[in-house]
């Protein structure tokens, strides 16, 4: 099978979309398929042995690392036509979605569209109701022309269906259970970060306004607790001011990231607009319980009372109470960490990507059966 992977986010910028997209050519190479990657910015020319085509882009104002693709329909049609894919994998489409689905229709190639970013939710957060409604119209216009739409969680799938998107299936994210494991817990790292033996309560992810990392301020004065923030983004300086006692580790990758995550005692994720939350899944694979806002994909990922806790959006006293409870009950904290690890340990990327290949086949069959 020949798969064209078109993504609005890719290397060198690391985020949830990039992380999941990288797994696709890796699995295609592993299983003997061919691929082409099309992405904006200045990506590496080769990924997993496959060619990468760079699209023109501009930096997001105030966050230049994020590249916004420029719509170059002719270039997209030319590159797709040259590669002649059997299926197009359209990752987190918004700006590029329309041009790609139109190009696919002209070339008679099926499209599997991956819904991953809650753009409409971000707009709502800033009180932009009209923009949120417009975002949903755009999302629907893209995904209704895809042959299959894949949502990362049941909650995200329901959101799409409620907004009129057809042919939606759940395709969760995988996790590298070798890289993220309780085995990487490091007493030496813990001693460096918590010299007085404090409990480490951390956030892992992009430091952007929609993540609501400032909510961790409600935990800052819990006795025996030190906050840890892993990641970077446009909110970093403001968060350093809001969380003066926290340890800011910056961007960590590979073994440094797995060691840091496994060395935390509790992970907190307060952002209500996650369609899945890969960082929470990686914490769970590392044997760390997660306290998460009860919204978005975190509702499906974290089993409240077993692998962590949910709290109502905006109820920061409940957030504080759940973290305080885990801080004061090491037996319960350990039990939740063990349950969290067990709940995701079979969800490896090879298993999840095998399911993706099935969805590719389904999209190709729909072209034959439905004449679409």
C-alpha cells in the first residue's frame, strides 16, 4: 500500500499531532508499505526512510515554532499525483483540509481524516462563540468529504457526530511501553528536584493558555509538595511568575522525558480541550496516577477512582483535594499507579497502527462499493 501522510504539524516542532504522525511512517516501514509525508515548515527531508515534502508556511504570531501552512493547491495536487497514493492519511486537518480533500477527489483517492485538535473548543475558551461555530462548520466540511474519520476517544467521536460528521470511528493513540515504564523511576533525579524529599506533582505538555497550567497554583502551598512543569511554550514566563516555587524542566525528550515522568508521584492535567491527552497516557504507562479535569478525552482515558481522579471544570478546590488525598495516602497512590500502568500497557503503537491499516482498507473499499 502507498500512503500519503499530510499533516499540519510536523518536525522539528514537537506536539501531540507530531508525535502520533511520526508513528505512522514508522509502522508503514515496519510492515512493508510505502509512504510520502507532506508537512509545512522546515521538516527533515527524510522520515523513516520516506521522502518528506515541505510546504510553504508562516510562523504563528507570538509562537513562531508553530508553522501555519500556506494553501498551495497546485503543489499539493502535483505532489500527490507524482506519488500516486492508494490512500491519503490527513492528520489534524484545518487549514490544509479543504485543498487536500479536493485534490483527493480529483485523483480518485480515498481519505482517512484524523481528528485531533479541538479548534472550536479553543475559540470558546476565549469567548469567541462565532469563531467556534465557524470552526465547527469548517471541521464538518472537511470531515464529511473524508471516507473515514478517526477520533481519538469516544468523547471526541460523539462531539463530531453531534456536529454532523459522518462515518466516525474511534482510533486511540498508542504508547511506547518500553520508553514509558515504572522501571525508569530515578531516585537520583528525584533528589535533585526535591532535595527535601517532597512529593513531586507535575504537568507535562505544551505551555499554552488552553492547557490552563496556571490552575496548578492552587497546589503550590500544599505541605510536602513540589510542583514540576515539563515542557515549553508561549506561557512559560507568565507561569514562572505564577508558580515561583515550581521546578521548570523545559522540553525533555527520549530517555530524559521517560525518567522525569516516571519519577513524578502525581500528574495533573487541567486543560479541558484535550481530544485524547497523550501526555496523560504516557504518565499512566509510567505507573503515575493522573488527576485530570473531567472533560474531553481525559474522561475516557482516566478512570476516576481507579487510575486517578476527575474534577469538574473550574472546580479547583476539588483538584486540590484530590492531589492532597493522594499526597497523604501513599498506599492508594501506589495502587492507582499500578492500575494506571495496567490499563494502558497493551495499547502499544504497533497494535494501534495495525488498526489504522484496517481503516485504510475500509476507506479503499468504500471507494469501490460507494463509487465515492
